[in-house]
């Protein structure tokens, strides 16, 4: 039996490209999170690109560390990090191995398994808020550091995967400064979102903090 085109998994070649090509093309794709309780699926509506050691806004700007090692791995893997001592964020590694570029998944619409997402996000006032922001997205999908380094191209049994979905038309894609990024990387217009989609998170300029980071 042949899968419908929108259910076709994205292969590693999709991710093995420059991050600024991959990031906007992830909009409209389907993120699949397989949990013991059942699957949760998310239509990606907002992302941010980070270009590794060439990008002052990236965790990898100053090179490889124990924390960011997954960013330097093969394309098509997950990079999950902990921020502010409270939340996780999910990124997808792009480009050739060793380049450390990646895409932060900032927001999306839960299209399957909303009941499971609601259990993890009981404070969401509406379903459009379940994954409206990177911390909310990771919480709704039960993503934590145990998924760091996961191969999202490994097949249907993997805990994370990306399906072709329904890519957002270029005419509907908008871009602007990344949320919460300061310093030299503040002006990079590397945040991409689906215009008019209610699940997209509100833009917030950088506010200095005493600890942690929201960057990928």
C-alpha cells in the first residue's frame, strides 16, 4: 500500500542543505512525536534558523561543547536543550556534518493527539495555544533531553519524525528578526512563519537575563 504524498517522510537529503533553505521549507511539514500513550502530530507554522559558528546568535558560535554537540552531528537529527532551568526547546540539525547549523521549531498546530497535548499543557486557553512558542511546543509533545540526538529520518518507529505535510506557499511565508536574540545576531531576519496563522507566537525583542538562553 502506497502512502499519501503528505505522509511521505522527509529524507536526510532534505536536511543536508544550507539552513536558510531548510528553515522556510519546514513550514507546513508534519512533526510526528511517538509516545507510549500514542502519537501527537504537529503542523509546523513558525521556525528560526541558526548558522552555527558563523552566527553570533547560535549556541555553536564559539565552537563545540558537551551541550551543543548534537548540532555538529549528521543532518536530520534533533538538538534539544534546556533553558532558564525550566523548559526544553527542539531543533532540527541541518547542513553537512560538522557545520552545526539548525532550525528551532517555534510554533505549530496540533493536528493529531490534541487530547495528549492538553494533558501536558492544561493551562492552554485554546488549542491554538498548545504549541504557540518553543517551550510550549516541547511541553505539548513531551520533548526533553532524552530525545537529544534522535534521528528524525530513522523511520516510523522513531520517537520523532518529519512528514512532507502540506508546505506553506512561498507567497504566505514571512520573515523577520529572531525572537529574544541580542548582540550581533539580533538583526538577522531568520525567523520564518506562515502569514495569518493563529498558532504563530508573538514577536518579542531581546531582554537580558541573568542565566540561560533561548537561542538554538
